[in-house]
């Protein structure tokens, strides 16, 4: 039976004629079918993926050189546009919306021979930490289906976790790639803000959003990043810096050695004692392996989540205003009194509860009377964090923390309390607030049987350092 290890090994098998793309696609289609109850995919592009596999096999047979992602089977979170396919953001409001163009990241994947196998379930408009906010049902964690996979990119994490695809693309606004990667025991990478074009990614909070990558190995994440990163005329916030050859550089360049962690992250009262202990023990062991690991003070930890939620809801309230039943999205069939009533009814019917809550909150913090007290204040905190981060990376290469304060919780466990749910983001939102790259790598196992990860961060633009450090840690477990 087919067993996926790394993209490199898989492509060697393709070249040697031991495996074909069509066999591979059929293997994954079977896997998806067998694991339907996990609810990871909202739609599978079966016939299309098979046709593309046949085409790729023929190209290889005809001697055409393989693209970097030739035959790689990829699932995409349902917030990324793929021309001619529905993109619903797991919301009733655009349940049947067909993308009229493809995201730049998708174009780049296809250009290197990837096969897109389907669109994956997520929290509605990427708002959530458990995937319970999808309009199309929760996703289940494949290790323990009574537990959540994390969110918002839960379907994408489970896609890789349960071997339903080789790679998934998700999006990460405050942890939506790293947190589910942690809960599912896979690698989840959020690059620096602007490293990958956001063109074709349905916006949640534009100054935070970044497409991210789920994989089994750091090497695969590096290769996919190398393909999908880079300048793009359709996104004015994208970095113009040349894209390094991450996949080869991480094998060749020296491994960063100067590691810091924020003292407060490990002494936080919300942190699971076992995660604390295992992380501390692990950091000690790094010292023995020749890394310097230093604790530094960080007094702003408790401001991160509030700052994040003020700013992201403000941006979301603006970004989602286009879904009004007129410009985009579901329009009510009910009787209406006037235009305002049409908006109100359409949006009430179309948006789920969490999305509505955030639009209301965001509108509130932007309102004239409260703008300075909330929005301006939060912007100031964000700037302070950026300054502090710039200083930190003068002296250190790498910053580490637990990815999430608890392992995957039970379905329904945190549903009653938004603030409890928000706590799941306490360690991840920092990287989005300051725009630095961050990854969760699956190093640990909790006594309850669930995996958990270490979050590794580095200076903006230093994906190479981040990835080579993470690769070394994963190889030396
Ligand atoms: N859990 C966070 C939120 O609900 C992160 C979401 C994300 O990164 N898309 O906002």
C-alpha cells in the first residue's frame, strides 16, 4: 500500500516508476471516503483530480521535467479561491459562491504540478479555535473523534493528520494554522506577513491574514513555501524580497543557536501543567545540545488577546460589509420593509453567531465615541510590540513558546464561553500582531494521548532560520 513520507521520496518513487500520480490520487480519494465522518472536506474534486493525475503521468512519461510539486496532492481551506470552484468560507451566506479567479498561491501550486483534491472545512470566515463555528458541522480530531481538531483551519489540519492529502493550505490570522497543527500532531507554518500573496484569500483581518502550510515534515513545508511565496502585482502588501530556495538552504546554512523565551508564557496560570513541564524539560535539554536558551521578561502577555480581538474584529467588520445580500451573498426571501431591513434580514440569516458577534464588536470599537479608547489604544499596543520584537531579534535568533496552553479539548467543552475559547490563542496571536514567521512542530505527547507542539518564531523574513532550526529539532527527538 502507498505510504507517504516526504515529497522528495514520493517524487523519487514517481521517477523510478514505482508509483504513479493516478494511483496516488486514488489512494487519497479512498482515504477521504474512509474518513468521511471526520468531516474534514466540504467538497472533493475527485474526477478533476484524477484527470489531472493522468495528465501529469503522461507528461512524465513523455520526458517532461517534473515541477517542484509534481503529483503532490493538496487540500485547500475553504477560504482560498480556486477558479470555477465553490468557495464558501464555511458560511451559509456564500454557500454557493463560485470563485471567478484563483488565488495567487493556487496558481503557483498548479504551475509546479500540484493536484488539488478538494476544499476543506473550517470555522466560518476563519473565526474560531475549534472548528465548531462552521456552518457545515464540526470537524473531528482523527486521534480522538470526541475532541476538536482546533481551528479555524481544522479540516486542513485533519487532512494531513489522517492522510487524506499530503499538504494542506490554511490561513492564519491569529493562530489558525499553528493551533490546529498543535492539536493534530502535524507541522503548521505561518510565514511572515506578506511573504505569500493574499490575493484570492477571503479576508478576515487583512493586516493579520497570511496563508499557511500544513505538512508532516519541515522539509515539505519549506518546499511548498518556496513555491507559493513571492511578489505579486495583485497584493500591494506582499514582500518584494526575492524568495530564497528554502528547501536547499535549510540543509546548507548554519542552524541558529540563540534561543529566547518569554518567562510569562511558561508561568501563565492557564497553562496545562504537563505542557509546562515537558516544555521546560525540553528547553533544558536544548542547552545540553549546544543552544543558548534564555528567559526574558515580557510584561505584555495579557494584552495580546484583547489587542488582537479589538483590531481583528474592527478589520473584519469592514471586510465583511460586502456580504450584504446585494453586493455579495445570501438575500432574504422574507418580507422586507425597506433597504435597511433587507440588509438586516439577509445578514442575520446568512451569518453564524460568532461572525455576527465579531461584526458587532468590530463596529463598536470603530464607532466615533469609542474609537480612541479601543482602536487607537490597540494600535499603540501593536506598535509597542513591534518595537519590542525588533529589539529582541537583535540579540536572539529564535523565540519559542508552547503553541497552545492546553491539548485538544472535547467538542462542546468551550462552546459556552467566548473568552475561554479566546484563551486558546494566547501564544499564537503575537506573531500575527507583529508580522513575524511562526511554526508549530509536533514534538510532544500529553498523558491523555493527545499530541502537542512547540511554537518556534523568528524575525520577520527569517523563514530560513526558522525552518532550519525546526527541522533540526524534529530530527533530534
Ligand atoms: N482563533 C483565532 C480567531 O478566532 C484565530 C483565527 C485565525 O487565525 N483565522 O480569531
